[in-house]
C-alpha cells in the first residue's frame, strides 16, 4: 500500500511530462520550438512533434494565404493627373524563422506588424511604378502589367520579412474628389467640341448636296427648255409648211379663209368699236356679198 502511494505521484508526473512534451502542428500552421527564447527547431509539416517540457515552448504561425488591404493612396502619373488608388495583396509566410526575427512577435501580433511593413512596401512601389506611366495606362487594360511590376518589386523587399508576395491587385482607381468637377467639365467641353465639329461637317456635306441638287435642277430645266423649243420650232415649221401648201393649192380660197378669220376675231360682241373707211380692203369680201 505504501509502495503504491509512493509510485502514483511519480506515474502522474511522468504522464504529465509526456503529454507536455507532445504538440500537434495542423495543416494550416507552422511552428517554432523555442528554448530560452532561441529557435531550436522549425516544424513545417503537419503532425505530431516533441519538445522538452518546461524548457522548450512552441510558437505557432499561420501557413495559409493571407490578404492585406492597402489604404487608398494618391499617385501622380507622368501627365500630372492625380489618381486615388486602392489596392490589396495576397501573401504567405515563407520563412517562419526569418518572419519571427523581423517582427519580434508571434500570433496575430506578428501578422499585424508584418502587415504594416508590407503596407509600406506596397505603397512605396505603387507610387514609384504608377508615377512612371501616364494616367491612361493606369486606367486602361494595360494596368495588369503594372500590377505585375508592383508585385515583382514587392517580392524582393518582402523576402526580408520572411514573406512571399503572391499577388497584388488594384481594386479601384479614381480621381480625387476635388478634381472630379474639373475633369467632368473638361470631358463635357471635349464632347461639345466634337459635337460642334460633327455638326459643321454635316452642314458642309448638306451644302454640297444642295449645290449639286440645284445644279442638276438647272441642267434639267435647261435641257427641257431646249427640247421644248426644238419641238415648238419643228411644229411651227410643219404648220407653216401645211399653210404654204394649202395657200399654193387655192390662193383665192385661202385669202377668203383668212379674211373670215379676221372678221370673226375683229367683229366680236362687246363695247369695242372700229372706225374704217367704207372702201377699205378689210371689207372686200363683204362688199362682194352685197353685189347682185
């Protein structure tokens, strides 16, 4: 009985020591084994691992891909058209030992410290790279190449923090609030100028069409008048030929017909009066009618 009482605490201590010497590294973690604050082992593979109880401690770090939103910053491209850029980055802890040395902390505190330093790197590279191109390049589809340049430049600097920058994206690229009104006015003036140019070109084209139409009208009317004069002349010639032929066939009858025509035109009803000598040639055929 006394022996059992003596061994039981020893067994408990041994079991507690064994349990405290075992630790588990999950698939989303990396671990550092510290002995008196100095790193003695790095555990990057998931599973069971061992440490010396009471002497060594374990510090865990996140092994997943992390995201970091960069606060909006103003950049000035080559054309001095200021832009507000909003970006974010994806990164992971590549060298956990170097990461601890760079941040001097563990857990969420280390992530926050590294995030602030990464912000500084990204803001510096973003300003430098976007400041070397025009605003049209930033706002166009070519900005994918710019994001790639920012990422590649940040990779080298982030390596000193034990971080691997995987991707950098520009989420939003806008004009500063104080520039929006001026930019809108400039865009409106440009559109109005383009509209005025289009109206002017349209008026010029309309004038050409109207001039061509007027010319065509004059040419058509002139040709029609020419053709009508030709037809009228031919008709008059034919009429004169018929009259000449008729006159040649019976001269006396033709003169009689012309006299009757003259009588019918001159002696019409109304208030018109004629003062002629009785022996006038005009009444020659009337005189012949009075003879017995």
